[in-house]
């Protein structure tokens, strides 16, 4: 069973790039328990779209990643 099949609620999060492409930030969908784990342990998370980062900014300040949104919509069906 994959992580996505476990029925865990997904939560929006964001991606932070630390390079010249930093202007392209999005909120991403990540399993809620992974967000909590990251906050406690400081570990990186993996978004539905495959982006890997350590969350440290308010996801409400960024638009939702179109790829994550598309994947999430398919999972809801």
C-alpha cells in the first residue's frame, strides 16, 4: 500500500527553492503527518508532484502548484 492509499488527509504546503529560480514558489500538497514530522524533526517532505524541500514558510502566500492540484483532484475521485 502506498503512502497515498493510507487515507491520510493531504495538506497544502509550499516549495522553497534556494537558487535563482526562487521567484517560482508554489504551495504543494503533502501528507499531513509528513508536515508534522518535518516540523518536529526538520526533515524534508515530498509533494505529490515530486518536489522535495524543508517547509519553513507560510503556504498561504503562494499559489497552488498546478501539478499537485491535478494529482490531488484525481485522488479525490
